């Protein structure tokens, strides 16, 4: 689970909560809106208003990409004008939440401010969305621990100070692992083999194709694997908008590919390798100009620094480019029918 989801939910229920924070990130307000019965009724009468409202939300979220793009690849610690503006907004939100109670100890607030302020551009790591994260640390029963976790022992967790190398033990009845998950090895638990088709040998696997890093054509298909399509594949994650919309675009794209294959009476379709390589080369080039490839370690990137997760543009651009497939970038094969 995400610490952002789990910890605020249990902070008021436990006697003591120690949060071992590896790296702070930026937060924005959740912004939940209570929909009145009148509003719901009007939207029922005029369904187009729902679509308009959704398009508005997508457009506003897409505008955040202007803060993500424009990074100087030769200086990954730099901030774009948009990211600097967004950073100030995030820090202002943190300040408001940490100082919302006038009775708080100024020294405690100052220490929290220092620990919780990120040292990288907004968007380099995933942006947190919560109204409860910062106030949680103002509780008397919540302790923020920023020393490095050294080991787990029968009593709890041992942390170690990087500067002094001093270790201390934190007793715990329960340990909640909120340390993330594997994000750069797509479909690693599945053995996907190609057939002897379109110039490929039958023992060629997807792991072979992705031995360097995972990549796909618009996150949906890989050369040499005919009729194999994915949803939410490599480089279709977002740091600023809705994954659901991306998946909807992919479904529309894949259905059109299948329709073309059926209409032309072919048995197999696969993206051409040249189109695939050109697409991914441009993808990584574009990502080098975004904060997603900034000066932080994130689950967007492999250990070698290849960004295998994020799309390099706006969702509008992805929608436009997948609205109608470029069939010249695909090859078809027909088996011998008796």
C-alpha cells in the first residue's frame, strides 16, 4: 500500500506511529467536490454536461505538463519556469497545513518543514494527493523518522544516521511495508513466446525483446509478436493526468488494428521494427526534456536511467496520435488457406 493512503488512516487509531521517510515528495490538495442532488439531476437530464466536465478536468490536468517539460538535459537539477511556479504552490500548501494550528510548537514545525521539503523538481517523483499527510505529523503520537532503515530485527526496525553512522532501534508491534513495487519489469512473471511468423523464430520470448529495457509501440505492441497487444504497457504511465483515459485510447487503437486484419483476411499483424525503434528513440529523447528524467531516483526509471514508464507528452497528444493507426507501420501475414 501507499504510505499516503495507509498512515493518515490509522494515525488516530494507534497508540504510536513512527513513519520512516526515505524521500519526501510534493503534495497537492485532494480537491474532492461534493456533488449536490440538483447537480446530479441536471447531469442526468443533459448527459453532455458530464462529458464536458470530464474534458475540462483532463484539460486542466494536461496544463500541468507545461510545468513538466522544458528541462535542460545537461543540467537535471535545473527548474523550468512552470516547475518553479508549481514548486512554490506545493510548498505554500505544505506551509498552510503545517501552520493551520496556532498552538503548534514553532521548533517542531520548522523541523518538519526541513525534513518534508523535497530537493528536486516537482514531477521528478510522483506527486502526492492528500489533505491528511502533513497534518498527520502534527499529532503527538506520530513520529517522523528520516534516518536510513538499516535492518529489521525481532523487536522492530534499526535505523542509522548517514552522517554519524549512529544506529538506534525502533520498537514496533506491526510493520507496514509501503516501499513500492517493481515497476520497470513489465509482464516479468509471464512467459510470452512468439510463433514462427513474420521472420521470427518460435523460441523468441518477450524477455528476449526486453533484455535491455521494456519498450513498446504506443505501449501496445512489440515487433515479432503478432496479434499480441497490451494495455498500460511501457511508457503509457502519466505523472499529470488520468491513466483511464490512456487505456481508453489504447482500446480504441487496438480494436482498429484487429478490424483491419479481419477486413483484409490476414492472420497476423505486427508493428514494423523500424517504426518501433524510431518511435522509442524519439520517446527517450523527449523524456530527457521532462522532469520525469530529473535528478532523483524514481520508479519511472530503470537502474540504468531509462524511463520505461512515463509518456513523454500530453494526453491530448496521445489521443491524437492513437486516434487512427498508421497502418503503413505494420506488417501483415496470411497463412495458406486450403
